[in-house]
C-alpha cells in the first residue's frame, strides 16, 4: 500500500481546523478578549494534565485573537499576540527577556511601532553585550529597573495602537520555572501599571499543570485573583467522535480517496482514550497506520495497540516512562495496578495490600521503591497513604491491562460494542 497522509497528531499541537470540543473554555477566553478590547481586561489561566490540550487551545485562541478566524460569538479581533513558553531554568530576568523579545519582534512588523525605543530589550542587550550571563548572574541586574522598562514598553506600544485591539500575552508551560521566576508578581505589577497609565488593553493567558495557581500565589498572594481559571478535563464522548471524524475528513481531502471506519473501531478508540486527547490521537494514529484496506476496523485498532512500538508503547515512553523505570517486578506492577483503580486519589496501605493480594512486606518494599523513584506520591498529612501522580497515568495502566486481557480473551472485553457496520464519513 502506498504511503498516505495520516491526519492524527500524537504529541503535537492540533491546528485550529482540526480542533474539537472545549466550547465553554473557548467562549470564556473570547469573552476575555472582548473585555480587553473594551479596555476592561480579563485574564485567563488553563490548568490541566500534560497532553490534555492546553497548547492546542492556546494555538486556536492565538489565531482567533489575530483575526485570522472568527470567534464563536461572531466577534472579530485584531490583537498583537505574544507567545512564549517557559522552561525550568527560567528566572525573573529571563522571563522578561522572552517577553521583551516577542514584543520587539511584533513591533518591528508594524511601521508605526518599529521605530519605538523599547527600553527592556535595549537594557538586556546592553547587559549581554557587556558579557553578563543573565541566567547565571541575576544578582548583577537591577530587577526593579528592568520591571520599570518592560512596563514602559507595554504602555508606549498600547498608546501607539490605532487599528489593533490590544495585546494578548500567552505564556505556556507557566508551571515549569521555580519561584525565582516570580511570574505572579510580574503579572500583578505589570497589569497594575497599565491600569494607572490608562492603558488597560493587555490580556494575559497562562497555561500549566495542576498546581499553577498555588505557584502564582507563592509569587504574589493576590495574583491568582487576576485570572479566570479553567480546569481542562478529558473530552466528552461526542467530542472524541468529532476528533476522529474531522481527522478522517482531512485525510480524505489530502489523500484524494475515501477512508472510513467501523462503528466498533470508533467506539474502541473513544473508550480506550477515556477522553484524553493525547491518548486519542495516539490510538487513532496507530490504528490508521495499521489499516491496509481503507476501512479502519476493530482488528486494525487491536493490532496497533500491542505491536512493537505500538500505541501503548508510544504512550508509555512519551508520558509514563516511570512505569518502565519501575523496579522490574511483577509484584511492584501489581501494586501500581491496584493503585490505578483509585485514579489519582489517596489510597491507604491496607487497601493496597487487600486489593493487590500481595504480602504486606512485599507491598511495603514496593511502596518504598516506587516512592523513591518518584513514581508514586506519599501523603505528608496522613501516614500510610499513597497515590499515583495523575489521572492519566491511572487511565493508561487500567486501559493497558484491560486491553491486554481482552486480546488474550481471558478477561473482560473492552471492545464489546454493537454491530460492525462501517460509518461513512
């Protein structure tokens, strides 16, 4: 079979044309943009597990904010969009450096802004020209002066805007740096300075793992109050189906011929994913690649799950390497399996012993080893309680076990749906 375009995108940002679901969140963010356009900015924050779709939602909203596509409400926007992603080593100064670099690049694209003197960028450029490594020698830099400079730059640009609605600053991976980044403090002080200068046309969007709000609070006690917070959860059933439908529609257009799937295959893919977008994209991608007759059926799905470097291996190595790094022992894996039945909730040692069917001494050894490798977490408030770090980790473990049992036909079938008629796209 000749090589064909596979429309699914495991581990990648989904482009706006293929984005599905999140209608409530999209409407809320569009509202934030509308209010900012009117000079009454509302900022937003997305929290969710890795792979839940935060970056894809950012991508969509960046396109909407630039005016490339219309918003759900029918409003049209024209924002200057600054997009940065943070890293664990980022500090307060490198954070401002990233923002000022984006601000400078966007200003240079516009005739009426390109000649403006941007103090933050000039300040950092002088420091670097003098040979000071700002990521290592932050104590040599006047942070107060740098903050004043970036405030000046935003005020200067916003006051110079004529056709644009304002500025949208998107900060992805906002949970990554330590407290030395002072993200909450920067957001608080920057927005307050814009309000005092009557330049309230900056909208800030943050995205990060659960716990981001707590990090902001440690940086500045009142900074979380700036944001409308949204907790991204797994996709609903109809949204999962929509992902597959849109993907195959895209494949049919680009490949020039029709590829369909059976209802059984679609149900299996949706059920396997439990609504996690990165699961769904991986399962669908592998099933698509396993198909050889342009009809994606249940056999294609099941074959793709357990083949060498198949879907479960791909997800495990990309997201749950700790499962493979666990001390090699069937008993230790059994402990993880028992904990997975409780999602990411705390479960006590006695329950783990009873549900795993393993001797208490072996369970104790397993808990020590798994905790030592940061594969599980221990409750510091209550003795003898443990949990898996994320819901998606528990979903992956449970789904893998059920699918393996189903493939061996010795356990419950994950794929008992209805008929096997093809669903025409």
